[in-house]
C-alpha cells in the first residue's frame, strides 16, 4: 500500500459516519444498506485498493 493509500485508509478510519454522509452525499440508510457498517465500507475500500 502506497503512502497515499495509507493516508486514505487512516482518514476513513478516523471519519465519523456523519462526515462520510456529508462528504459523499449518500444517505445514512443507503450507506448502511449497502455496506452494513462503517467497518463494511472500510473493508470494501481495502479490497478496491488491492484490486480485488
């Protein structure tokens, strides 16, 4: 994982759900509906970063 990716992962880990909702414009219910939790979103981002 490069420096930029590590910084992105750290920022995601530190972000609140409210910050994610505000930054993406996605409704809280949609975020939970697709990813189940902030952890689920975090894991999905990790898979995308790894090219999976």
